[in-house]
C-alpha cells in the first residue's frame, strides 16, 4: 500500500486528526480483514462511490475497497534537524512514507498554546520545511565529500553523480524543497534524490489546514493567506476541522449526516484528505467485479495491464494473456457487465494497455 506521513509543529492538531483516522480505521476493520495494527499507523479505505455502485449492480457478496496508510510522525519541532525535541527520530519515519501531509494550525484558541507564540500557518510551514531542507543538505554534503574525492581521481561515474549532487545542493541552499523544482532538476536527478539519497524534500507534500468550525464555510484570514501562499508554490491544501472530525467519528451514520449538513459539508474532511493523498501520489483506481466480490485496486498512473494484474496475483502477471476492459463511465450507462458484454462494449486489451482510472477489468491469464 501507499502511505502518507502526518507532520506538523506541536499543538497544531495532529493527534486529534490522527485519532479520527485510527477510529475510522477501527470502525472499518470490522468489515475488512486487517493486518498491520501499529499505534502510529492508521489504514483507511479510499472513499469511492463507484465501488459501491458496481457492487450493487453486480449483486456482489463482498465489497473490498483499496486503502491508504497514514503514519503519525511526532517530534518535528524547530531545531529538530540539529537534535532538538525528539531529534532525528522523526526522520526515519518520514523516509518511510510516500507523501507528507503537513498539518498547519489555522484555528484561534486562547486555551491552546502555540509554540511560536501566535497563529501563523505560513511561518509554521516554513519552519517545518527548513528542518527537512537542513536534513537533506546534511545528507547531500556527506555524500559530496566522498564523491568529490572520487571525481578528483578521474572516476567517470563519480563525475556524473557530482553534477547531480551539485544541482540538488543548489536548490536546497536556496531553501527550496526539491519537489518544487521537479521540472528544473529533471526526472533522473529526482529519481537519484529519491532512490539513492532517500531525501525528504523530494516527497510530495500537501498542507492540511486545521481550522475552526466556522472557517469551514467562511475562511478566516489565516486560511485565506495560507491558500494564496500555497497556490503560489503549487502545494495542495485540504481544509479540515480536526475537532469536528473527532466528533463525527463518534456518531452514528444518521447523526453524522445531520452534523455534516449543519456545517454545509457533503462528507467528512478525512475523505478529502485520503483523496488528496491519492492524487498527490499520482494513483488511480481500477476495479475487479463479479458476484463473489467487487474490489478496488490501486496503481500508479501509467501502469500497464500485466503489472496491474500483478497487484492481484503474481501468477496473473506472469501468465498474462489479455485484459477485458470497460470504463466505469461506459459501464454505468448500461448497468451490468453481462449487458455490456452482450452489447460488445467490453474491449480486449493487450500487454501495452495503460490502465485508466475507473476501468473495470477482467484479466485472462495462463496458469
Ligand atoms: P498536536 O500536538 O499537533 O498533536 O495537537 P493536538 O491534536 O494534541 O491538539 C492540541 C490542542 O488543540 C488540543 O487541546 C486540541 O483539542 C486542540 N485542537 C485541535 N484541533 C482543533 C480545532 O480544530 N479547533 C480547536 N479549537 N482546537 C483544536
């Protein structure tokens, strides 16, 4: 599965949000068999109405969503890169996640102390990002020392690596997270930063603006400023009220709907968070459907049919013959797979076919 780390300064609402996530995970675990239960990990279903619609139309006995993992990463404070607070512990956790959700406090509350003395989400975002940048710089400089020596004695590979390192260092020294210079750096350098150096600022990031209930319908000044700032640097913002999320999860379905309606919301903020994480990682969903089970699966955009089959079973990838495919948009017009087949709407695709979001797929394979 894919994972998203939750970071942020102390007292911004991380635990409140993470509790809502784990409560949701627990509630869902009653329906789905669950593996990993660690205190700092919450695995939640990716909300997708299409899954339930297909299952209903196909009269499936079982419905299985696809999941996203959230990891509570505590300990990021000003000076963390130099060992303040929990020091470097958090770094190991960030290295393990695929994306980062940075919680930013946008709510005012005299009773909740702000570690920096005032509410200012842009400043907070910059504090956290500077810590990550500082850590990346340290990693790059260590590597540079070695590679420079090798390059000096004429090692050709080292010279190539040196160039990459210097390009990365240049971005970091300008206090810019690498992900924001993705295009300038190019895919090869980004891959190197990610796969060889395990840098932190190369991970996609979103801001989670934690607001008061009132700001859900009419944004306060802090939120407005943050949204404008984030737009300028290309970071997506998910607006939630962590406190409300915590209240929602404690309610029964009907009461929950009532409360959401009272705030003019169509769904819990948690759904938005999961979906944004999905988007951030360039993930799409395909489905397998039938009477026994309708199930959602996650793949990276651009994944080809055999590799998508491999998500289900390695035998299916090895023995891949073809994929029978219909997209949800077309499926919903006829309302059943049997009918779609009858009408010749199910296409047969080969090994080079790229799975599209919403594809309903049946894989043919040799055993
Ligand atoms: P963490 O240190 O980032 O994990 O922050 P917590 O989740 O422990 O929250 C710190 C304090 O802020 C707690 O007293 C929460 O009840 C409060 N808090 C969290 N979210 C909200 C919110 O949306 N509105 C208000 N008013 N208080 C909140």
